[in-house]
């Protein structure tokens, strides 16, 4: 849910408010194999002249997400598609097969699937604030800047 909240906020900031990029992205990964490890990545493709302003906007956004809870509207905009996806999983053979396939090697998958709606619905803006404070510290991140050849950072 934090990933989706950041996606909503990043899109609102970079595309809607600043017009810097059309499709910024946010990704999160928490592998089940390596406990305590994961990644949270933000990306934006922008004109080279907009790199500094975009980097500053992203940093401001992360700092804001760590200061105060996001609005109920932002939480709803982030949560609604996730709940819709959960509802849609068992409406197709592919959804059933995917769940059945995972359960063979990860038996807790059924319980996780069944409880995911309740867990997702129970998460609050304060929970997301705590997660943002823990995982979205710009000082703890690794920044990767990719520029065309011959362009100085």
C-alpha cells in the first residue's frame, strides 16, 4: 500500500503539478527468501534540463511523506485498485491457476490471500506514516542517475 501511495503522490507531483514526466514509477520488492531485505525504488524519465528540479521534487515528496499522514483521499486512491485486483483474481482461470500453483510450494499462500483484504483495509494513514519514516529516508537511499553520453550531472 505504501508503494501505491507513493505512486499516487509521485504522479500528482511530477506529472500533474510540475509537468516533468508522464509516467513516473514506484516499485517495491520484499523477497520471502531473504528476510529483512527489500527494495523500494522511484523512477522518472525526464528531459536532461529537468533532472535537478525533478530530483529536488522527489526529495521534497519523500520528506513530506515522512512528516505527516497522507489524506484519506490519497489512501483511498491507492487502496481501491489493490482491492479491485484482489476481487478480480478469482474471476479468471489464470487467477485460480496462479494461486493453486503458488500454494504447492508455499502452503501459507491461501491464508495470505484470504487475509490480504482485511489487512489492506485495516492499514491506516498513521501506519503508512510509520512505514514511510522507516523506509523512505532519502539519506539512506541509493540514487542512480542515468544520463545520455556527454551530459554532465
